[in-house]
């Protein structure tokens, strides 16, 4: 059933996207608990990562209890769901130009021109992205694919202090606007939760169903830094899951769930690679090891329904833009893992 602590808000959206609140103690380990050493990208030279240290976005799974019944149900489901059966590990979309289901990402720089969103997806909560706008290099506009893809974008603007997420992007370089069908804005100085979540400390944060914008893309700059320093990406990720279960509702960090889904789990449910899995011994190296470490140290939560097998979203590559150059990241780079390596954490755990 739905968490009674969070208002049941269910914004309408497309089905397919290819665009007691005490915190659990981290120290007390017991039977069925996660354990292990976690590292984050934390050096002074590391790329900018938003949100406060106490955010879910930066929360590790060290010491997290495991829901053994849910884990067994999850592993059984992943073996039998018709769109997931035979696909034994999470794939990554958008890594190559021929796969246009990634996310167009840009970390704004002070020298970048100002762009603004426009169109039916601008909301009261996201007006700041339509009026003040955000710093974005003009070249980014050329990376949005055409056609019927969801064409999502995430612009992280440290100068203005917020991240802007949108879908169905159609860029107009003549007036530096991007027409969008939906939009979200999260402020960097906050704990990175939607304003409708009782744990949020910022009444301005908004994204469809409470999704954390920056969790929805694997940033190329973070992959390169993590590979160079033998660390994880340093943040929780969002899994674009094969099919959640509407009857299970949602849990922290989400504030709503998609309708008509008969799969597994609540939206917001967090999963992670077991600490007992020796990632290096599995043969994972470079960027692939960095992403696998992230799944082990920070985990991911079930967010959007993918409309296909479960995936993570990478930065959208094009014929002239390769965000993972020099790493070994590919759509199948996590093939050394299987769904049997994952465990499910209790609902709403942080």
C-alpha cells in the first residue's frame, strides 16, 4: 500500500521512458545486513557533485539491512518477467550514437551562454528555468536526437545553484530556448528531495513523482575521475526498471507511482550489489568497475518504468561527442554481474 507519510500525487506522464521517518543506523550490522567499505569521489579536484552531505543522493548502503523476502521475490521476478528474462544484468543506454535513449548532460560553466526552457512542460515550480534560465554551451543543443525518443536533458548549473531536468527537448539555437514536455528543478544547496517528500528541506524542489534529477544519468566526467582514482561515482543512481508494481505504491525518495503496472516493487525501492561480490575478481575494470562500485556502495532506486528491460542511462553520445572516451564503458560493460548479485533494502531506507 502507499506510504501514508507522503501525499499521493500522481502527475500524468508517458508510460514508456527511453527519456515514522527515522533514518536507519549505519553502524549496527547483523544477519542479512550489508557491510563493506565505501569510497566517494571527494578530492578537491573532483568534478562538482550537488546536494548536501546528508542527502539521499550521497547516502551509502554501508550497514543497510536487507529485506530477504523482497530480495528473493526480486530475483525470481527478474528471471521470469517476459521483457527481463534472459537479460541477466543492467544495460546502459546512450553510450553510442546509434542508441538514442541516453540523457543529454551538461555541467554549466560561467562562460556558457544562457538558455531557457519553454513550451507545455514549464510549470510554476520550474519557471526559474524559463526566466533566469541556465548556463549551457551552444554545442549541447546539437546533441539532442530527433524522432520519437524521449530526448531528456539534465543541465547542472553550479553558478545559479540548481539542476534542470526536462524531456522531449527540441532546441532552438536562434533564440537559445528548448521546448519541453515536462521539467524539474532541484536546488543544489538542499538535501536533494522533492518538496512533496516530508524529508525535503527545500520547498522549491520539484520533479515528476519525486525523481532525483542528477541520479538519472551516469556522468562522463565522474566516470573518468572515478576510474582514475579507483573510486565509485559517489552518488545513488536511478534504475529505469522493467516494470514496477502500482499496487506497491511508492516510497522515499519518490512521491508518486506510475499507474497500470503489475511487476515488482514500489517506485523508490532501493537495490544494491552485495558487498560480498568481489568486483575486480569478476574482471570489471576502468569505467565499468567505477559504475559497479557505485551499485555496490550507493545502490540505485527503482524510478521510471523503462518500457523494456532494466537499464541505467548514460550521457547521450553522438558521432562527434563521446563522453566516455578513454574508459571502457559500454552498453554491456556490467555483464560480469547478474541480478542474483543484487539485494533489496527495506522500503524507504536511507
